[in-house]
């Protein structure tokens, strides 16, 4: 079983300190969008796989957040 979570939401939250100090949210991704997933949601997928490995053998999962967001969208949220 392969779990490929992509972008973690925590990566974006680390920039909040800079935004607080500088008054600017540093958008390092330009206009690109991603669907960052929370660590808790990744843990839920891992738990499901570990509880029933027979159902997930040979499968690949890519958990994502509920919608695509740009850095600007995240700053406004």
C-alpha cells in the first residue's frame, strides 16, 4: 500500500508567524493551487489501512484537502 499525501497543510501554517510579524503573507507558490491535507486526515487514512491491510494491499492513496487553494486564498481564510 502506498500513501502519497502530497502537500501538508502544516507547511502553509508555518508562514503565519511571518505574516504576523511582517503584515504580509509570503506567497511562495505564485498563482498555483493545491489541496493541502491536514496531518489528522492523513492519520485517519493510515489508521484505516493498518486496521484492514487486506482491503488495501496493492493500492495507492493520495489524500487531499476538500478544495484547491492558492496562497492568496489561504491568506484570506
